[in-house]
């Protein structure tokens, strides 16, 4: 049962289409992730839902109520800003209590609730600290408690962890997820980070240039990204253009790196003349060192290593193949160096086809 | 001892000789009377209800003036902080104009507009055929309050709008999301955040109203005298120097208190907030409500300038005003038309050269002090800041009076020299250099300096090539303020000046004291010239102003 429905929403700033014909819905208690690069319209979407900006057209309904034109403070939604926007002139308690005081709760009740929330984010002993005395992660947790305090039915979080370092961010992701699940609030979480989205989301919404490109669970998205943009956002690096030159038991695809052989699939959008787009997970490429004794397999590519990055348990390589580039990884070997030639063998089963644009 | 420490000795010595020593002499004069060291003058002061009343009056008129200043200043600050509209830069420059106007010009403008023969009354009388001027606020408290608000509202606008326009908009938006309406958002979030700026601006406005001189003297008439006016009368007319000294010390105590508070709040308003670049927070007025507000505020701002416009209009319309005879009087080299045995051209030249010398001295003193304050330990900064600002709060009359006592006798007798005037001016002027320079220095990334040093620049080269270009706009602003202060200074000048060193404000003051329409028209003409000279200097300010966070 969807609690939030957004239909054909448009918003233009200075003739830029920030949000362009966006429709989606959210179920009660669901955690949605809006995923996309900066400037794709994610934050604008949240501002429209919070009533900080009014849409040019389209409707937003929440719990059966039309949100359009309703003042922010009457919408019953929460929003956690990217810069957190904690009130610097109040202490932690004052910040968390703000929303409760706006509801004119008696101060004894405010105090009880604030301490409950501070318990929830494990900040109980910090109640009397000033905001500028807190570390980045502590501020994040206070901001979360503050936005949960008025018990919003819909909580929106605008890249709340983006200013933290990686270790802290990963620790907080699971904590935020736990808190949101415990409360059971419907949430929209904005991020541009794939791993964060995977950690947080029940469902992902990919946005680019004001449009929604794809909606689905993380598993669905990984299994079949809708287009090149989604694929790259999900972290796939080998997204290439190609044309099917031969379609028999195997497909032969002409591309910048040469002719690639792929297992035949039943996707209807492919035809011999169709210019399709495909990607290969890096795992589908095996790397071997070029040696005189080592004859290349018929379907392997010769490539020149342009870049080598050590990742602890493996090397990531950028390899020049034909007129294009492939990314792949291999276990440590002192023969795999920048400037060396290698053979790359591509697993025909690892190739995926994208229905959308490059 | 390093070179920079040695450099600090220059302003310290200057302040010791030309500020502390004269003030100390006042103290000595009032405490060490004929009958030995004692607190007699203070005893006289405290038992004389007239002087107690003066103290009380000075305080409460400053409170009322400050409240009125806030009432005008805050809406204007909101306008400049939150809205973009055509002509904003020009209007901003114009709205600051009253603050750099010499007080004597402000007083003249108010007389020209509201006086019994002023424009408003003349128009009303001729339109409705009245025999008596209907608006009678000259020589009243009302006109003093209005003039103080007119003179000081730009301080509030500058300080508050600088902070307001840089407040992170998501703070207010957060409050809304958390369920606060517009009024509660303002009361619980915006206002508390602005409070340090509002308080520091108010304290400064209070200090200026507290030490107000020319406005009260010219507009208030004999009934209303602030401490400053009382000191002037005791010194220049009644020659009761010990009593004047005691009053000056009382005034000094009050102003130091205000300035310490000012510096403390000023520090707070800069340090604690995450400030956002200005562009993110201003918007064009698109809704009707906004448009009406912007339009209305612009009208009010233009109305605020009317005393200055009235000054010019009155000069043109007064009998014997803007005429060839008067031009000849103003610009001719004939000194027979003058009452000072000095041609007006000479007077203008006096003002200009004194002002330029003042600028040079103020820049040197102000720059060195600013660097020292920036590098000082946090604990001392507030007190040092307030201390070096003290000359701004100490009335010029007190200063001039101290000079008469201290610098009119060996070992340092400067009474015959024009230097004594310039020194007095520079003491009132250099705090402005500090105020415009400090925000830039505080905001300057120390890595810039270290970066230059790593690249092999010597300290001198670092200053000339790296720091000077960065602080140049602020120096320019400070210089313009110093110029305006010197051009308009009247309190110390009235006490110290010799006939041959008469300056424009002093001449205006003297013209006003003489009977007859011809003298009034000469005073108006001189005021208009003074206004023109200062305006030209000031219009340039907005173009060079430091565009960062903070500001005066």
C-alpha cells in the first residue's frame, strides 16, 4: 500500500529542468534511495516534497493528502540537510527538543522524548554539549535524532553522511539503517554513493538530469541495469558501444576493442543491425602475461597496461585494447606492470546488454 | 627583540604620547587640584544635580536613539541581506552616505529640512497660507533622536546584513521542517543567530550617540546638553577645567565598557557560524508581498536621504545662496569678505591637507595595530581591541581638551602647530582603519604567507607582493573613512584650532554663530561643498569594499 505518490512532477530553475516529469511511489515503512550524480535533481525532489520549493506542475500525495501548496510546517515530513543545519546557538538537547517544542508539548514530555531519542542514537551523555564541540559523526547522529523527534511519517535524508570519512561513514550507515527500521518510518535517502545505497535501500531510484531512469531493488539493478548511466553509477567500468555483426549460436559484436563474442540471450531488443550497448563485469576478464611460449587463445585480446592500482588483495588495471580501454583486475604478479603487454580473455557469459542509452 | 616587536613600538609610543598622556593630564588636573591630590571635582560633580542630570540625559537619549536606529536599520539590513533588485549596489552606497557625513553637515541638513524656516515648513506655510511654522521639532528631543538614527542606522545595516546574508538558509528551512511557522522560525532561530551582530551594532550606535556633539549642539539648543557638550562648555566657555576633566573621565569609563562589550560580541558573530556565500542566500522579489516590501523599503531609504538633499535645495533657494556673489565669496581669494581674515579657498585647502595627512598617519598606525591584534592571544584580543578603539569612543572634545593641558607646555608644545590638529584627527580616524582591516586579516589564510615563504620570498617581499594586494581594498576603505572623519571633525578642532588653521566644519560652525542670512547661506554653501568632497571619496568605497564575511 503506497503511502506517498508523486505524479508527473516538474520543477524548473532559471530554465534548467531540475525535476522533469518524475513519478514514483513509496510503501509505508519502505526505505527508498535516490541515487544519482550531483545536480541530477535529487535534492530538488526532496525540497519539493518538504515544501521548501513549489513544483511548476504535477502532484504529490502523502497519506491521501494533497501536499501541493501546503506550508512546510503542516506537512508532517522530516528533512535532514546535507550540511545538517544544526542550530549553533543551542546545545544538543535544544536541537533535538526544537521540533517537540514546536508541537507545544509540555516540557516534562519533551525531556523524556529527547532522552529516548538520544538513547536511540547513542548520544545520551551529550545532551548539554554545544554543537561546535561535537565531532562530525556526533553531529550526524544529533541531526538524525532531531529530524526524528517530531515523529514525521516521512523522513528525507539529503546525503547526510557525505562529509564524513569512509570508515566513519560505513559505521554510521548501518546505525542509521537500524534506527530507521526500529522506528519504521518511511524514508527517502539521497546519495551518490553506490555502496551507501546498497546498505540503506529497500529500493533504488536512479535519477539523471531530472529524470528517473530506473527503479528497483539493488539486486534487480545489478542484474539488469537499464542503461549506461545506471551501469556506471553501479560501478561497472566496461561500458562499451558495439554492433552485432553475426548472430548464430554465439553473438559476434564489433566494438572499439575489437570483436567480442557473447552468449546468445533472448532479449528481443537485439537485432543484427541494432547498435547495442554492452558491459562486462571486470570479473569476466582473465588476464595472462604475454610470453613467447604462451600462445594466445583464439578469442583473446592483446592489450597494453596503461595504469595499475594496488588494492590490497589485487591489482586493478586499465588496459589499452584496440581503440578502446578495458578495466580488469588480477592477482599480484611482478610481470604485470605499466607498459607491459598482456592477453585478456573475456567470458562470453559475462556480457550483459543494456536496453537504454549509452 | 624581533623587528615586528620593534614596529609595534611606533603606534604604542604614538598612543602613549598623544592619547594616554593628554588623558592622564586631564586626570591629574581634575584629581590634583590646588589643594593637593583629591577627588574634589568628582565630589562637586556628584553633588551638582545639573551634571548628574547631564549624565542621566546622555544615557537615556543614547538608549532611545539606539532603539530608533535599530527600528530603521533592521528592516534595511533585511532588504540588503535577502533581496536582489536593480540598483542595489548604488542604493547600498547611498544608504551608507549619512554615516560618513560630517555631523555638522547632518545637523545642517536637518535644520534645512525641519527647521522653522526649513523646506517642510516653508512649503506647508505657503501651501496652506499659515502664519506660523506648523512643524516645530527644531530644538527638540525629537530632532536629536532622528538625527542620531539617521547618522547611525548605516552601522546596523552594515553589521547585521553582513551576517544575515551569510546565514546558512538551511537553518531556517530546518526550523520549518521541524514544524515552526515563519514567526517562530524568526524568533527561535534567525533572531538568536543575528543577536551578536545586532548587539555589537547597537553598542557602536550607542557609543556614537553617547558622545554626540555637533548634532546636539546645533539641533538641540541650549536645554539639551550631552556630556560631550557639557565638557565643551566647561572647557571653552566656563574654563572650569577640573570639572571638565572629571566629566571626561566619567564619559571615558562608560565608553570603554561599551567597546569591550562591542568587541566581544563582534568576535562571537564572526567565529561561531558556518557562513554561506552571499549568492546562495539572496533572491529576486517575485511574489507580490516581496515586491511591495522591496519597493516600500527603497522609498523609505530615499526618504532617509532627504536631509542631505534638503541641504542642497535650501542652499539654492535661500536668499543670497547659490549665486555669483557667493561663489566669489567662497572661491575668491579676497579675504575681506571673510570673518576669519582667511579666504574660504584657504579654509578648504586647510581641510584637505589636514585630511590627507591624517589618512597617512592613520594608515600606518592602524595597519600595525591590526596586525598585532590579529596575532595576539585570544584572551587579550577583546580587551586590546576595545582599548585601541577607545579614541573612537572618547569624545574629540575631551581629546582636544587634553591636548590643551598636556601638549601646550614644555617638553612638548605643539599649540602653535597645525600638527596638533592632524594628530587629534588621526586618533579619531585610525580606529576606522582597524575596523575595516581586522576582518580581512582574521580571514586571511596563514598558509598564504607560509606558502610565499616556502617559495623563497623575504618577509618584506611577502608583505609587498602577497599581503598588501590582499589587504589593499580594506586599506582603501579605511583610508576613505579616515578622510571623511578628518574632513568632518569639529569637536577637537573647535578647541584646538587657530584662526589661520580654520577648517571647513569649524567655519560652518562659526558662520552659524553669526547673525544674518548671508552667514547662514555661507554656512549652507560650505556644508554642501563639504558634503560633495566627502561623497566623492565615499562613492568609490562600494567598489573596493572587501567582499567577504564580516565588515565594519
